[in-house]
C-alpha cells in the first residue's frame, strides 16, 4: 500500500485523491476520509489528531463536541473559524468497539498511521501556504515535529518551523480541544491556556 499524493495539487484535487487512500488500514473501518476544510489561502492552519465519531459520519473536521469547544476558543482568541484552515494529522477515524456498548470509542492513531498520513498533511501545507501552524495535541505535534517532540515541554511556545522550504514562519503547539472536555474541574484553567496559545498564533 502507498500514499499516492498528486504533486502540485490544489486542495480540491488533494481531497478527491485522499478519498481513495488505502495507505494504512484505517480506511477499512472508517466511514470516509475526512480531509481538511477552510480557505485555500488561510494564514493560520490548525492541525488536530484525527476525525472523531461525528466527523467520520459527516465527512467534515471539527464538527463534533471538540469542534464546538474549538469554535468557542477561536472566538475568544479573536480568530474566525472561516478564516483558518482546519485539518487533522490522520484523516480516518480509528476506533474500537466494546462488548457492552454499540458506541465507537476513539483510539489514538499509532506511529504507523501518523507516518502513512503525513504526506497528506504536507500536501495541505504546500497548497494552503499558511504563515503559522498550530499543532493541537501530541499526535499533531509529533506528526509535524517528529516522534521525539514532547508537547509537555514546548506547549505554548513560539516554535521554529522545521522545513525552510515552506511559507510557514512559526508554529505553536498546544493541547487538543477534546482534552478540555475531559478535564473535569480543571476545565476552565485548561480552556484559558488553550485560548492563550491560540492568541499567540493570532498575534504572529
Ligand atoms: S489514515 Fe491517512 S494514510 Fe491511512 S488510509 Fe486514511 S488517508 Fe490514507
């Protein structure tokens, strides 16, 4: 199996090609490829982990509970959702079932899935030409900065972009909005931190 990413393609062509991707086994159990969405030439690109259950069914990124949390945080940070490009490090939903429930439970993508899907993310960065990229969560950060990157050490910093052959001038690594949903009594504090990280990206 191979990822066949068309060279020099625009977003529309990339999305059509990604819909046929079989480069890792995740396509077998997911409903569809969930490609990125947003303006062709967004200045800010936000990268999450993978589509969730709602996104998998609807075919759009960040339209479930984590997406609503992201919308609130973008608003507080002064960023309009329709001005940013939203995508994920992995484009198919990885999930597991349980004996006691029909619910599809999120399963974190593995290193092989992140590596197999990375060419699509690279192609989106080339097509969109953002100036700043925000990695939301450890999977996105490791896809963009390599497997040794530690989000706990660099969260909220303005980071150099590893590839000088792109338009990207800087990056910010932060938490994934779904982490706020699971944060219990620390929810407010985590949300404030997430908004502060998005503000940093917005200022750049
Ligand atoms: S997760 Fe990515 S690499 Fe794997 S099949 Fe889907 S689009 Fe292809």
